[in-house]
């Protein structure tokens, strides 16, 4: 047995070379920390632009942006600890906050009435829009066919539209019940339908439209263009504030990303895509 042990020993003269080789070997590459983000479809493309810049400056942190989960889906995923950052089209409710959800409002974008084309119209009034929702009007002013693309009753943008006035609320309620309309669920399905239907009319955030490079034309509403400036000056009534939500305390690397998202560099990127500072 002693002979076997002796046979296994390295010659003393070989030890310095082995030690030197070990010290010279490059260290194993550390794997980047990965954060998973997902939520409302209107925020996905713009967040990918932000994460590209973040990754260039913080190569040790990778942010994976998932396909659309919706606001409710993001909240469920956060509570199940399936994602690290939830992109919400509203702040967490009191009940959700009591479960540990925290949120950072980080951007606001106008919600526009848009069309794929097939009409010369450039403006729509609230009265005209209400009539379209009720089904009283199904052509554009130039006589071409108008086709409404409907969102589901739970959609935040349609709920926002309904809140403008009692008449608009009644008109939205009628539109939800109308048979035969093109109906979509997610923001990406909405974009696809609005682009593919000639003479379409629907709602779309300016931020999503620009970030995804969609072939859609915003109409002015009561003569006012859907811009961040008009929203800030309260001349344009339809807008949505986006919130980045997380569960519990935000420790690194999550805190690093949230700090970047709320900072000047991210806001400059978002401003180029039709987002302004967060608002109410």
C-alpha cells in the first residue's frame, strides 16, 4: 500500500510548475445576474430599448423582457415570484400593496385614436367617437367604410375612455355588447388588428406605436394632437402612466435596474419614443 501511495506522489521538482500553471489560469467567467420583466404589452418594446442601454453599461446584469402578460398577469407572476419586475398600466391596489407589491411610476404616454388609413380624415370629435362606438356611424366622413377594433371590457384604455363623460361611458358599454366587431385581447393583438384592417379605428398608446414602428396614423382628438406636451398641459385627456412593480425589498441587482429606469438616461430614451415624465 505504501508503494502505491509513493507512486502517486508527484516529483518535488514538478510542484513549482503546477502551482505556476494554476495561478496563471484565467478565472471562470461569472455568469450575469438575470432579471425577468413582463406585463402590459404597451410597455414591452420601449423597455427593451431601455434594457439594451442598461446592459451596455451594466454587463453583469441581464434583463429578460417576456411576451405580453398584461397588468393582471404581471401581478400574479410577481406574487408567484415568477418574474422580478412587473410592468403595470396602473398602480398596485391597496390589497396588492398589502401583499408586498411596490411600484415605481416611470413614464406616461398619450393614448391616441388611430387608424390604418383608407381615409383622408385627420381628426375626430368625442361626439363622433361616441357615435362610432354605439354603431350609429360606420363610415368615415369621406364615405369610406370604418371598422371599429374593440378591446375587452377589462381593458384599461377603454375604461379610461369610458370615464371621460357619462355619454362616453354609455357608448363604450354599448360597444362592448355589439355583435360582429373585431375583438382583441392583448396590446400586440390590438396592433396587429388595427394594421391589417383597412379603415380601422381603435385606441393605441403613442409609446407602443413608436417603439414598435407600427403602420398606424394617430388622429387629433377635438383638434388636439396626442403629444406628451399636450398631456402635461392638460389639453389632451387620454394618457396612461406606466409603473414598474416588484415584490418586497428591492436589493441588488433589482435596485440597480430600478435606479436606471427612473433615471435621466432612461427618460431620455423614453422621451424619444413618445413618453413623458410619470403623472397621476
